[in-house]
C-alpha cells in the first residue's frame, strides 16, 4: 500500500463570492444559492 495519503484542504470563501463564482461557472442561480449557503 502506498505511504502517500490524500490531503484535504479547506478554504473559506464568503457566501456571496461563492455564489457569484458558481453562477459565472454556469450553475442555475437557485442551485448556486443553495450550494453557497453551506
């Protein structure tokens, strides 16, 4: 088995910035709002 372990990197992004980026990437605004709220 490999000695390499997966790495999880958490990044904070304000909700509005996340929403805007999701919409710019083509997500429906209603879905982007739900995703960004988490």
